[in-house]
C-alpha cells in the first residue's frame, strides 16, 4: 500500500491524505467540557465511490466500521458507496438533502449567503433523516470509527458535523473552523476566523454557518434539544457524545 493507516493523518488538522480520497478528516482535538474530541471515532469526507481498493483498505485499517451516506437516492445509484456492500462495514443511507449544493451549476451568484442558509435550514427541517443518522451513530462501539459523507463533504456533511460538535458543546469558533477546512487550507481558515477581509468567500461561508447555528440555538435552546425534537432519546444522544469524547 505504501503507507500505514496512521501515516495518512496529519494531527495538526486531522486531515487524512489518501490518493483517491476527498475532503477527508477527523473530528478530533476540539475542546469540550468532557475533554478533547477523540481520534478514530468520527471521520467526515466527500464521496467514496472513487476510493481505490488500497485506500478503502487503509480506511478499514484506520478503524472504519460504520458508514453514513447522506446523499440522495439518485446520487447513490449514480455513484455507489465503496463500502455499501462491504460485509466489514455497516452502511446506512439517509438522504439529508436532494442535491450537492456546491455543484458548479448551482453554487453561484451574489446571494450565496442566503442560498446556503436556506439550504442548511432545509436540512435541519428534515428531522427524519437527522433521526436516522444519529440513531445509527448511537449504535457505535468504542472500537468503531464512523465515516459520514455526502458528495463534496461540504454542506450536508458540514451540517451533520456542526450537530455532532454542537452536541459535544464545542465552541462556535471550532465549529466554524471545522466547516471552513472543507474550503481552504488551515492557515487561510485561521486568517479568516481572525476577521481578515482578504478572504471574502470564506467570510461568506462562515457567516452562513454561524447564522444557521445561532438560529438553531435561538429556536431550541441547544443542539441537544433540537436533536430530541427529531425523536432521539437522551440515551442515544449520550451514546453519540460519549463516542466522540469518551
């Protein structure tokens, strides 16, 4: 394979480098009231259908035993998940939104902020899909690493990651950092989060996710209360949180 399962991760960012992987990184190292989020627990990524056999093997060696596919039925049929029929990986498809919002034919124009906010709020209104995603995640054992992804790993995956990190009471700054790393290098992201006006596209993206997160908190009081409104029990939510922070 040319590299080991541990060689593929950059601990500063949690980014995993695979020849055929896309936008793949851990939700590790973020501060919570219970300690930092842990490695080998949750991985977010873009589509997996182009993963080579070697790279899929590296992810299994890294610990991936569960796979949450957030794409639509059309996307799943057009580009099947590499792990969907893998007996070593438990797979669940729950369509959070019907399209890849960063498709080049869709994500254009001056109203990008409103476009993203509207799309992300529509995802949050899809309570049945959210319930399926988190109830599946709640079945993870300590030895399981859960991969969750959409097509680009930016929007549907970003909203799911916001909910996971919010459930663990990660700061807004770190939630935005995790989200923006799908769009730029860590140095550019940190620069944008310090308020630099040199990266207007990143500032637009940050504003959209910040608006969505704050509307959720204003409406429900907490991410936990929102998830409960989706039909998730307290035991399920504790299970998901414990899997990320132990």
